[in-house]
C-alpha cells in the first residue's frame, strides 16, 4: 500500500475516535467567530476541505445557521459522521 492510501485508510479507520476527541473542542472558536463576523452576506457559501466529522461546520452553523456549507473529506467515515451531526 502506498503512503497516501495508507494515510487515507488510517483517517477512515479512526474517524469515530477523532470525533469523540475533537467534536467539542473550543480552542479555535475565536477564529471561527471571526469567519462568521467577516461574512456579511446572508447565505454565504463555504467549502470546507478536510471537514473531518463536521465539528467546524457544526460550530459555524450554530453561530450562523444561514451559511451554506459544503464539506469534503478523503475519509468516507468522516463524511458520514459530518452528515450525521449536521444533517
């Protein structure tokens, strides 16, 4: 297995562990608040690359429910968790 595939496989394998550890982390909330305050237009669109289990999307939507956020990730299990937490 090449290194990239091994890395992607690992992220997919540990998705739930990552979610459990980092879903409620508030270390970067000040930065996320800055993003929300900077986006003046209602229904602004955001592409989140490497969205993981959706923790950033979850925070942004709790602050700005009008945002239209599309999250992508290389690990299908991360996407599944993000969809579950951000329906």
